[in-house]
C-alpha cells in the first residue's frame, strides 16, 4: 500500500508537534510548581489585569468602573475569598467588593508600581494582597486585590492562560506554516516525477522507447530515473535489433521467392504444379505480411499528418476491385463524408487492404464486401461471411491465429497488422456482428479538425 | 512488342526474361544503369521494366533523366521498396505504374500490356478482349468478327474501359472522357449508357462482362474469367 508523501509528512509533523506540546505543558507545569509564591502572585496580577480592563471613560467623561457580570460573579459568589478596591489619584473609590476581607490599612497601598502583602493573617487565614498603580483612560488609578485561598480556581485560568501564550500562540502558526511549506515543496519536487512517469507509461513498441525526462528531478530520485533510462535504452536496442532482423529476413526472402515463382511459371500448367504455385503464392503473401508486420511495429504516427480518408478508401477499393471480381465477389464503397483524419495515409491504406483481403476470403461467392467511410472518421469493412463467434473476437487480432487449422489461405498476420496500425493511431479495431449476418470490422480515427 | 528489362539479380532477370518472351515480348536485358543507357541509345524499346536498386545507382535517376529528355516511353517500376512514399516518389518521377517484388512475370506482362494499350501506345490502336475487338481508328466494334452497332456514347464508354483493362475505372474518369464541358449529364446518364452497352454486347454475343464497382465505377473483364 502506498501513501502520499505529503500525507506521511503531515502525519509525522502532527505527531512531533503533539509531543512538543506535551513537553511544553510538562515544562510549564514544572516551572510553576517549583515557585508557588510566584504562581500565586501571577494569579493576583492576572485578576488585577482583568479589573483594569473594566475601567472605561463614563458618560460624564470621567473614568468609571464598568465590570462584566462574569467578573463580578467571582466576588459575589465567594465573598470570603476575594476582594478588590479601585481608587483614583484623588482617593475617589471607582469600585470595590468585599473590602472587609482584610483590615482597612491593608488597602492603602504605598507608592511604587506594584506592592505585595503576603500572608496577611485574617481570622486565622493567610490572605494575599496585591496592588498596582496603573494608568487607565489617561488617569492614574490604583487597583488592589486580595485573595484568601482559591475556591474559584482562578489559578487554573492563569495556568491555561500561560499555556495558551506559550503553546498555542507561539507553536500553532509555526506548525501550520511548516505543513503548508512542506506540502507545497513536496508537490513541486514531485511534479517532474509525474512527467517522467507519464513518459514511462507511454514508452513501448508503438511510441518508441525514449529516455524519461530528468529535468527538474530532485537528486534523491534522479539516480533511480537515470537507472531506468539505462534499462530503457537497452530494451530499445533489443527491440530495434529484433525488428531489424524480421524486416531484413523478410526482405532477403523476397528475391529467392521471386526466382522460385518465375521458375515455376516456366513449367507446364496443371496437376501437382498448380498446387505448388498456390503454395508459393501463400509463401509470398506470408513474407510480404511479415515485412508489413515489422513495418507496422515501428510505425509512429505523426499526429499533425492528415489523411483524406475517403480518398484513401477510394484508391484502395479501386485497386482491389479487380482481385475481388477475379474471385467472384463484389466490392463496393459507401462514403458519406469528406472528413480528413489525423494519420498516416500509407498505413491506413495498408490496414484497409488487409481488412478487405480478410473479408473477401470469408465471403461466399457472389456476395459483396462493403467498405464504408462515415463521419466523423470511421472506416468499416462489412462482409457476409460466417461471422466471428464472440469467444473468437479477441483472438482474431493475435498474430498467426487462424479460424481453423485448415485455413491456409491467410497468413494469420493481416488483422494483427490492422490492430497494430489502429493502435499507432490511438484507435482500436472493433469487431462486431453485422446485422443480417457476417462480420463488421471498424476503426474510428480521430478527425483532423480535433487535433 | 519490344521490352527493356533492367534487373541486376541474374537468375531473376533470366527467368523474368524467359517468361516475358513466352508472353510475346521481345526482351532486351540490362543489369546496370550504364548498360540500360547504352541499349536505350541504340534500340529504343516500347516499354521499360525498371528495377530500382541497381549496382551503379538508383533506377529512379534513369527515369528522371528520360522524362527530362521528354521521352514518354512507358515505364513499369518493379521494386522491393513497398512503402507508399516510395510509390509516390516513383510516380512523381515519371513512372507509369509500380509493382512490388516479388511479382509474378505474368503480372508484369499484364501491366506492360496495360501501359501499351494507352492512346498512342503500341497496343492502343486495336483494343481486344475475348472475342471483342475495338478498332480505335475506325471506331468500329466487332464481336466474333461480326460488327456490333453502338451509339457514340456507348463506344466512348467501351473505349475507356478497354484501355484500362483489368483496372477499376472511376466514374468521373469515364464521365470526363465521354462528355464535353458543355454537356451536363444527369446523375443516372452513365448508368443508362452502361446498361445499354451491356445489353447490346450480350445480344451481339461478346464474351465480355462489365462489372459495377459500387461507389467507384466500372471494370471490364472477359466473361468466365471469374
């Protein structure tokens, strides 16, 4: 099972981020528990901050204390635990609550920015009082806060506040940035790999075996792609050698075959010699088809080349009609389109010749083989032969496959060559039953206008 | 009928030559371009059968040279090069027909005769098929030695078909040959002419058959040849 590199990276980053957060929490916790006095002061300080936030200019323009219900609730719910007092420079009290918690002298705070009275004993309890001189709305104020114990768990708020500042605010944006940068970087580096994969998918006998593009590949995968290129090159050479051999062998066989044919022609007609002539004709066809197959294998269609399909069909049907008539069959062309298709006229003509030869061989005498060119770029050959059983349809395009062992008229290569030519044009040879009996072979070429 | 065979493979040349002689041709043989040029200079043939790959050069060069000298002698190219591009190249350079190796000598002979049946060709004056004879000079047709009375249009159709014996003749080639530019034949005019021609030939006892190749045109052959 393969997982995207981006997903893996993000999962690992999340894991590491989570661990770091945990470490951070443990660290913050340990730091505060080692300094309980500091933590308590932190609590008081935090509460003073909240009280200061509630100081706003009132309707008369003077500073007024306008606390939220939530802020006041702490004091109304726990009158024995929390108290505060806020006064301005003139000694005017802006707001206060539960001031009886500590003796009055404790509320008058000495000069200085912050002041502390730790462990003021009140009714056998230890109370912490803190005060701060601050400036709110441009006016100097003094805020004091006292706490006996911590029934409202204010400390917890402080704690979470600390966590929020140290973990979420500092780590999270960084982590998100990291993930985005990671994903983008990985995707960009892999884009060139996608091109290479595309090229590798296309590589094959029909498209030629070209080296995969290495431009822009990250060095980590460059070595792999270069090794693949070496392997592809060797494969290409082997394929080339094999094709060259088939082509040369077929070519070399032609001259001795021509000599043999000519020698046989000189001998008297009739009897066994006619059978030998038939055999030589079959051999000649086989050699020709072998050469064609080798040529079709190396066929690479230039997609910008155009081919006038009706004209090709006309010339092939025209050229093959005498043969059909000699064999007592008819040949007809129905062409209802003038569309050009993208393709190699020579190869398409060759495919059509093979299809017609095949159809003529399986047509009963007196029947007509029909070639049809229809929009947008369909070439179809229809016969009235026995048709092809469904289970044999995929087999007929295999090389050297024959309908029956006694069928020696064909080379078994014709339809394989047609299929190969269709493939080189990005099409396939479709084989169907013809309505009313017989078989129907068709290739849908790409109309030139779509290129 | 004098034929110049230019072929460099000795056994093939020898056997093709004998076969063509059996078919009624007088054959001169050249195994190189140089020898061919020498023969052309002293004894011009009626038709040339030209192999392309020769020891001292490409047969197409010889062909090109002939056409540059405005020599219109019919040339049948025989070659192992099977691609369409080679064929177009050959025809562009002035070949009259093209046949791919290995070709049976009978086929070579048939193609040569077809070339010679062209107007002005050696066999172009008296066209014959089966018991049918067409004299292009007097424009008279006989079947089994008896004259066949045909209208001018039918005679024209028959001439085109006979000159292209053994080949499909596209409708428009026939129409171009039998109608003047001013005439505007109806869509079925040609069919009507051909069916009249068929009937008259059958009535006269001519053993020829005119086949319809639907979507293309017509083809004439000897009856019973199929």
